[in-house]
C-alpha cells in the first residue's frame, strides 16, 4: 500500500487519503475518518465541536450528494472525538456506537477522571480550558459496540484502554491498516514545537487526559503485535510504510509515562457505571493564570491548522 495525498479544490484539500477506502478529515488538531465506499461507509470519530459541516462536506465530496454513513463509531468519548455527534445524527439519522465502558460518560451518568495539567507540556497547558475530563455529554443515545463492527465487515475492533477505560482501536488484517484513536499518536501533542509538525512520529496518548498509564502501555504492546503497515491516529498525520511495524515495536519497548502527574503512580478506577475512584489532585499553581491563555492558544492552533488544510498532505513513512 502506497500512501498518497489528495489535492484539488479547497474541500478536497481537507481530506487525506492513505488507503483506497480510508480518508482522514482534519477538524482542528483532531482527526475523523471516512471508512468504506459510496455504497457502504462508516464515520470513525467526529472531531472537534463545530466541525460538523466540514465532516459532511468531506463525505459528500467523497461519496456524493446527501451521502450518509451506515453508522458512527467512536474510539472514545472525549469532546474532541465526539464533538459533532449530535449535529451529524440530526442530519443523517444513523446509529452511534462506542465501547460499553464509554456509555456512562457519553450519557452524562458519570464524569471522566479530571484532566491533569500538572504533567506539563502543550496539551497539559491547553487542558485547563477543556471541559472536565474532556467530557462531552450527548443528547444522542449511543449504543454498545457489538462484536462485529457495523458496516465494516473486514475490520475488527480491539479494546485498547488507558487513555480512557473504553477506548478502542480498529484494525484490518488484509492490509494491516490501523486506526489507533488516541492509543498511540503520530504527533507529540505534549510538545509546543510539534503542534503543527508535518512529519509523523509515534508518541504517547495525550498525557493530561490519560488516567491509567499501565493500561496505556499494555495497549501499545497489543497494537505493536499487529505489525501495522499504516496508522491513522486521532492526532497527527497518517504514517505508512514497511518500516512502521519495527518503529512501533521500538516505541513500545521504550514506552514511558510522564515523569510526574496525578495518574502516573496511581491510576483512576473506572467500571461499567463510570468513575469509581481517583487519586488525590496535584496542586496546579498555574490554573487561574493559564486558563484564559489556553483558550487563546487553542484558537490560534485551530486557525493555523485550518490554513494548512489547503496544502497537499502525504503520509510519509516513519523514519528508520
């Protein structure tokens, strides 16, 4: 499978195709994916709130006017991945699926563990302006994900917890295509210098919103065992090539959680009903001063990302 970019009109420039039937739709600094063909396709994640029209235009440019998916599948329920569910369901009237361990949060019966800005870094700074624990409460009823992915017969889902309790990734054995969600990223969201990086690298899940680092490590181990040829992550550009599997194994072997933070030594406890226990908070001395600045930075990053959509994008291989 050769990775390649899609160019042309402004709308086409917002899509990046790196497998014949998998298309990345950027929404700010978060990705959604169109998976399938015109006769039958699925939306994996919905992106940042306010981007429903971008997702719909990309789908119609890809599949034709009034195109709608068989279903929406969420890798997890954080606001940056479920942000457009209600708007898209209102337009499409399609079912939405997530792992059973995500349902309590999506329905508002529980809150995710609070984000931890004390881990340090870019995403931690921005997280002070996020809803509590990255929460997005939906009006839409989300269904528990069945054993077989709706509308994606060639794909299977894997439970990859750590970032959230019910996080999933999707894998297709035929071409070793992996949609990793936030289990492993292709950009270091915790480094300021990497926020608009054009070349992918394998990185940890977003640190301030990851509440179980041992589970996160185990999930990376499970994904490395798949030896993927291509990865589409929740954040970052796609990566593909014959060296990718070895690079993911090296990343797994050197996997390291943050050196400090609320969940580094003790994970949050979560069950079917939601959050059960969290370790004590670490004092956040920058909370008041940083919250307003974080909102301004988020707006700037979104603007810069929007400008970059018009440029051609490729899926370069992870360097050896």
